[in-house]
DNA sequence: ATATTTTTAAACATCTGATATTTAAAATAT
DNA sequence: ATATTTTAAATATCAGATGTTTAAAAATAT
């Protein structure tokens, strides 16, 4: 008998709500319930399942937390099957990374693997309209070199735009998520004016290479930019420092 | 006034439970609540917040769905702050990818960016014990070339082991998640014996290169393996086919 | 007829309070 | 000491009442 332990999940809960969550999620993932479908009202479905309203409500809440349902109040309201959106996933990753607390190096490493390749593809597919968008993004950024909060959004939007041009939903998800997580790290650091100028400059060079439709040049500029950002972030905190659970920066005393 | 819309999130709900979720999640993410901390009992906290038990219960349920809390019944039970685990994230991604329904190409592309680089690092850090583990994994796999279900787990474990050697939590998360998502696609296809043999063969060559501590060779073998798997999967479904919402394979009529 | 306002009903949101079940610890018996 | 039983704290579930939201229907005014 080959490792039975690997086949079955350990049963830990017999909660009614979990059972219902499992059934409804299963129905969605099997395609029996489609986007926009309206589930029965709490009262009706509770009756049908033979459980109390509260148990059913909890199930609906969990499914809503998963991003699988949208629950609307009022007449012709109810629970509707919904496409899971990126925000749900990103929020989950923020929660995950909070405890994982990856180093700047860890974030940078994955970026150096993906984004230089992404921009290569991008150089071959990019349109003039896309280039205008990116150029506009940079000018907006230059106007805002003092407002870090706006910068973060523009920085995200820049990298998001580039990755979206590849039309690969998996890569988009990953790049955007890493970007979001990194922004959260940046927020903790006090980025100075020089850093923000450096970011703008890097973006300009990338767009320059993209305008020339030069994949290799774009790739090199992207790699340089990512490394520069890492260096800048590390410099923003003299010595090795880590983000602690209290959100305060303190020296990394090693593990 | 620079684009106010970008600063504030649109307020959509005034639900009590959501407010509580927001507060508790915030306290965790600010580090005011740490792993293992026990929150007050439902009754007590409901009193403290001045809300009903049911509203508080819903909040606890949602936080549990996020993976931030573990709720235990019985004496000295209650709600405990918990590190978000990988399963929570993976399940979320399964939900997300179900609707996104990426093509095999999209999965393969990201793999070709990451895993050949990962295995390079791996070649420099791998220990003899790690190699034994990988070799053992392959022999297990060879024993099971007929039991596809077991194969999937072993296949995942193989790639997981390699990525874990890099000691980069961000990359591990991504590789494992893509792997899991891909396994779900594979499950829908009827993988034949030849395919499974090919996987084993690819793994053997990768481990061979790793044993020699040859990063470039390992990288090339990994890339070859990934492309072979893609080709094999595409071959498993004559013509271009997609995973539909009903879980059935049908010809991709293009978009 | 058209536009505005009011009413209405369906559905979720919240509250109250009771009962059942689970579980670890404390008490008891062996 | 060990095994068993009891107990108490906490969640799980249920039932039913009341409040709030919301879109559609009805009534009203223009």
C-alpha cells in the first residue's frame, strides 16, 4: 500500500458551515455554478440543507472571504457567484508574507528571473499607445517625487503595464503580487529624494529601449533597474535590517 | 489635488463583522497580536465591542478563512493567532486560476523563466543528502508510473525540493503554486505511460547534472524538461483544447 | 403620458437567548 | 501512580425576533 497518508487529507472539523463551504466551492469548481448565478436565499438554502440560518450564513461569509461569492443586500439581493479577483489574492499574499517576512534579496532575486525576460517579450509586442502610457506614467512620477504614496502606485502601475503586455495571466499575477509585497516593504523604509529620482531614471531607460523595440537592451536596463532598486533599498537602512512584527526597523542580529 | 480617487478605497460595506475583521487583521499586521496569542472568547469580545455574538462569530470565521486565526473548541479553546500557511494561499490560487483558466503555454512560460535559474543556484548549494532525496523520489516515481495520482505528488515534491534548496521563500511559494495549478490541469488530461516515463527521464538528467554540481548543464536539462512536459501535455489533447468551466476538455475555438 | 415620489416586499444584517458538543483540566477512585 | 469520572470554559448550533437595504412596483403629481 503506497503511503495512504498522502492521499487523504486529515479530517479535523465536522463543522456544518465547513461542509457547506466544501459543497458550494466544489459545485463552483466543477462548473455546476457559474459566474453571476444566484444561490438561494439564506432562509431557503438553510431549509434545503436542514441547518440553521446561522450555520448557512457562516458558510456564505467564508465563501465571500474566498472571493467566490458576492453578497448583496436588499430586494433581488442575495449570494452571487463571482470571479475571484486579484485583490483577494494579493491580500492573502500580504497576510502570508507578513509572517514569512522575506528579505529584500529574496524579492529581488525572483524579480531578476522574471522581469528581464518579461520585458524582452514586451519589446516585441508593445504598441505606440503602450509607450505613450508608460511615458505619461513617468512624467506623473516626476511630478510626484516628493509624495511617496503616489509614487508607489505609479511604480506598481509601470511594472504592471509592462507585464500585462505579455498577455500571460500567470506572470501578471506573480509580478503584480511581488510588486505589491515589495511596496509594503518600501513603505516601512524612508525613501529619499535621490532614490525616487533613480527609479524615474531607470524607468526612462527601459522605455527608451522599448521604444527602439530592442529586447536585449530592454532586458539589460530592466535588470539594472531591479538591482539599483535593491541597492537603494538596502542603503536606506544602514546595515542589515529587517521588518519586525512591530513594523519597526531594527538591526538584523542574524538567525 | 492629485487624483484623490487613487488614495481612498471605495467604501462599500458597513458590516459590523467586516469592521471587526479589519481591526483584528490590522492588529496582527501591525504586530500587536503575535502568533499563538489567544483572543478573548466570543462572548467577551462581543461584549467589549458592544456587538452581538453572531456578528463577532462571523468576523472570527472570516479571519479563520484568511488563515490568520485558528479556532479551537473546548476548554482552553478559543481563537488563536496563526501563521498563514501555504495551503491557504494555494487554495486561493486554485480558486483564482479556475476562472482565469490559463493556458498550458502560460504556465510553461513562467516555469522557463524561473526553474532553470533556480536549479543553477541549487547546483551550487545542494548537499549529498538532498541528492539522495531526489534519487529516491525518482525511484518511487518509477514504481508508480501507472498510478498517476501518486505521480503528481511525487512530481510536485521533486520540484519543491529543488526550489527549497535555494532558501528563497518567495520563489518557493511561486514555484509550488504554479506546480499545484499545473497538476490540476494535468489531472484533467489522461496522461499516458510514455509521458510518465519521459518525466522520470527528465528528472534523472537534472539530478545527474546536480550531482556533478554543473549549474549550466542542470539549467539546460531543466529547461528541456519543462518544454518536454509542455509538449507532452499539448500532445495529450489532440489539437488545441482548454479546460472549460464544466471541467471537460473541448476544442479551443479561439477567442 | 411622463416624471417623480411613495410604498412595498424580498433579502440580508443584527440581536437575544437557549441548548448541545467538545475538550482540557481537575477531582476521584483504583 | 494510574485510570476513570466529573466539571467548566469555550465553541457549535439552533430558533425566532427585529432592523436595514434595496430594487421594483404602485401611487401620485406634473
